[in-house]
């Protein structure tokens, strides 16, 4: 459904992505792990053209283009097929939860207002916020704000949802409510690419785990393969650091 090949992306002469390729099939839950600065978020943003890669190609549901030469029309068509969940929510402070979800539907996608409101309410209901339609972000907890962000992403009926460290800005006690929503979406068959440090989510929910370091994909495989039988020393070092001294693996 979605395949990118040989993505290169630099900032101020510093190459962040060094030829990354990734394939996503319908129904996949791909979790991307790696240390800070490994290129995970940059990869995710390139998939949605929030950043423009200098080299590489993308095939998405019949659309084929080089990142460098993609037209505005092609970019818009790709964005229509994706939902993006940001780590810092990116909600409009002066709009209610319902308005935050309807805004993109009405303005960007030209959905009639009544249909947009119906879709927004269904999405908010799905993330457990049926009683928070008229609440402003300042009246919501961090977990509730992130669930509004997820509702905004799923309201567009995307082919794939991209999550950029969706729990990193949350207090520890609020992480679970967001992960539970994501697990429910996975159980319903959503296709997701998730950048996260939540190891339990990766082990329990992912269909494939990708480990990145230094702007490249070091290795990928099933959760069992990555967590129980990692092959690359960088993956082993990362897991030992994150999972601490009780981490064991077998070769």
C-alpha cells in the first residue's frame, strides 16, 4: 500500500536520513524504535511531506513520485490518505474539541459542515470523549488533548495513521489512556506507523518493529525477533539501555 525507497534528508548539511526504505502493507502496525537523533521523526514527517526529502521515491495507493519532484496535487492526494498524530497535540487553543476535529474536514477537505460534525462526533466517541465535545484544550488533560488529536486523524478515514511519539509529552499516569485508544484502533484493523519509546506497546501490538540508528534502518522484524533475538549490536545496546539490566536475549 505504501512504499518508500532510498530517502535522503539533510538539515544545514547534516544528513539525517541516509537512504531509508520502508514498506507498509494494509493492516500493518509498524513501530519505529531508536535513540534520539536517529531520524525516526524525520522519516515520519517525510512520509506525509511535512518535510521534503531531497532524494528517494514514494508509492502510495497508485501514486508514484520522487520526493524531490512531487507536485502539489500529488502531495495533497497523499495527505488525504494519511492521518498524522503529533507528539505535542497541535490543537487550536481557541476551538473546542469538536471544532478542532471538524476544522480540517471543512477547510482542507471541503466536507459539508453537517457531515463534518457527524464524523467528528463519531471519532471523538471512538476515543472516549463523547462528553467533551464543547471543551477547549485548556479544559482537557494532556491525555484527553492527545485523544482529540487521534480523533482528528481518524475522522478523515485515512489509509494509514502516522503517530509521532504520541505519549512523549504526557505525564506517566496519562500514557495508558492514549495507548489503549491506539490498541483499539489496531484491533479494528487500522494501518499504523508509530514512532515511540513504549516498549510494551511495541511488543504487544506491532506486526513489525523497525530499529533506526544514525539515519538508517539497522534491522527490522517481528517483535519476537527484535526483542528476543536481535542481531545487530546497536539494537542490543539500545534494548539493554531502555529495558535495563533485566533484559535478556538469545542469538
